C-alpha cells in the first residue's frame, strides 16, 4: 500500500513524568498561553483526530477558540460506532464537518444510528481501525495535515505504525505519578530503544513555566 501524503502531527500537554492525565482522568495540564498556541495550530491544520476514549473523558468540541481561524474537520476513531448523540461533537456536527471512523465489526444497529446523524462514516479495518488504510482514504478528501490530539493508546498506534511526521509536546510543571495514570504513549511499547523512531529537535519555546518541544521525525 502506498504511503499517504498527509502530514501527521502528534500533540499533547504532558507532566514532567510523561503523563497526560491522572488516574481519575484529570487532564487539565495546559496553561492559558499554551491553549492559545494550540488553537493557533488547530486553525492551520485540515483535521483534528482523537479516539473514543478521549471523547468519553473530555467531551471536547475540537474547535478553534481564543484565536481567529477556521475550524478543522473533526475525525473520531470509534471502531464499534458507540459515540453518544449527546456528545458536543455530535451536537455540533451539522455546523462543523465530522468524520466517524469505524471498523467492520460495527453492528448494523450502530451503523444505522450513525447514518441518521449529519456525519460522514468511514469504514477502515476489520476488528479495529486500520490507520494506514484510513490515511489513504483521507488523502482523497483534500486533507493535507492532521493534528492528533488523542490519548496514549491512539498515540501508540500512530507511532507503532510509523504514521507521523512531527511531535509537539508541552511539558507542564507537574508531577503526577501513578501506575494507572495515562502516559503520553501507552500500548505495548518498543522492546528496545533502537526501535524508537528517530527524532530531531526542531525548536524549544518557553511559555512562562511551560516548555514547548517540537520534534521532527528523521
């Protein structure tokens, strides 16, 4: 399968010890300045992507606020198609283009529910979402850049499959700890350091008590 021409940016605010939320899913790690920076970035990309877990925990809008700019297309990975019609994303999907990505394991009942909503449905993969196939399908829709604001599981899938070009991490001045707190990258992880993608530090920006690190994949 040929590589898609979509530029993928992984983005997150993390604690000093690499967590993106506490064990009770408190993920308020950003500062006001960092939120403004993130919303500027959102206004420059074609789409924002999250997984179902992030949607359940945060119920985000994924729109551009704090700055002027267009709202990107919102892409939700939801292999079983169980997204709540009460979520902010579904409630605003008639105003902001929204894509729900499901796998072939979705039930007929869930699929028919989704088809009644003002969203686009993309089926990609058998039992879970196949990201490589998804990127190929999305590249036919004039989507050139995707900002991934997912949780640790989604981040791992993109990293494991080598589907990312850039990494923007805000290091927040907090220590969280906890075996049950979510890390920036979850999943099985790499067995050896040499398996890790090679990254080159592009820039460091200080926002008061926060550091924004921008890496490019070599």
